[in-house]
């Protein structure tokens, strides 16, 4: 999380807000910025920020850690004392300022966290704080839409910054963009024999030539011939789960969305997402003599004017 992102500010509540106030603020903002309602370019990113803020502040335990450690709350070991952590940040920031540096950064390694916390909490300083659990870590897990839909076993190799380690991961079916998969004990090393932290793989669904994903809902283009749109038809369509049939009502125009309930990303804990097929009428690039004759006959017979407003 960037240091300037404040979850309380995102939801528009004070730091002493009750859980009911946080929930009301989230519902209001979610309705305002949900991508199905708000098509502004920045709305989807805003909706993700609001959802992340609510996920953190709606859980009392996670909220306490966020209040104590700020942007670093996911990386700081669970046994670290908040007051000692604040002193460590202040000390590191002052030292960086004297050296002309950019201040304390837990994530990016501007300060040697192991040495810093070892001096504060470990046995090297002789203060008797005892073993300290390793820090939790995060790494991105890129998936195609089909992989997110199906789930299953996957081999993951981390980059050099994360140690270049490899893991076999069981990806749950229906994971969504931003969802975190926990690998227990695969995070940072613990101090003085303490247990390691956990590694969280953050799902990133990659752009797809056919599908757009919003939450669990999937959007795709449904290409129709003029006569299919005018007369109605039953049309085969590709979905992340395989081929499906969609019923096109007579009189369908380009831009109309046809909904296939439950054909979006699955959800083990509740209702699956939906698939929305957006109609797009395609005319032949070249007409045969017979086709041209039929279209000319239609043009002469029909009184339909597409430019007339209803």
C-alpha cells in the first residue's frame, strides 16, 4: 500500500469511527463507484480502493494492526510491540535525514529491517525480548481468466527480489483480482529460532483478448448477423468455463447486454458471478448478388428509420 493511501480517508470516516459507520460509508461508496453503475475511467480503481479499505477496517483485529503499524501492517511480525516499532521508524527516519536519504521504508529495503529489529527485540542487544516471528511477505500471482475460473495446481517461481524460490500452489477455482492466497510458513525468517512468517500471493488477472472481468462478473462481445439480431436466435458463445448457448431476443440492437446467470467466475462461498454478452451487429464485408438483392428488397419494403428517436 502506498504510504499516502489512508483507509480512513478513502472511506471518509474518522479514526474513531464505529463498525456501523464504516459499513454505512462503504455501502454508500460501493454504490457510487461500482463499475456496473459508474463507467468513468477512474471508478473501477476507486472501487478497488474502497473495497480494500473496508476489508481492513471491518475486521477488528486487522484494523488494530493497521492503526498500530500503518501501511506496513501486513509485513510487520505479529509479535512486534507497536511503540517500539514507532521508535524504530523515528530513529531510522532521523538517520536517513542526516544522510540525505529518503526516510524509512519497510517494504523497499531502505533500512536493514533484520538488523533494526534485531537490535530492538533480539538477543543480540541482550534485552530479553525473545524470539520474533518472521514477517509476512507478498508476491504477485498473474493468472489468465481461464486459470482464475478453473483453479488447480500451479507452479510459481518468485523473482530475484523475493529470493527466486519455487512453490507448487493450489489455486482455488474462481479467485478474483486482488485476492490473496496464503502459503503458511513461507514468508520471512524468524529471529532466534521463531517460526517464519507467511507468504501471500496476490492474484492479478491479466488482460484478455476476449473477456473483461469486474469482480466475479465476466463481459464478452457477442457478434451477431443482422438477421439474427432482427429475428432472434440461439447462438453459441465461448465462456471461461466452455461453450454455452445464449438466446438472442428478436429486435436486439448493438450494445444490448444479455445475461447468463452463474457463468462468470465461480464462488465456493456464495453466488457465482454472471457473464454479460454485449451484442455487436456485424454486416458482411462483401455481398453476393442474392444477398444484395435481398437487402435491396428489405430497404425498399421497410419503413424503419434507425435515426428516428423513439
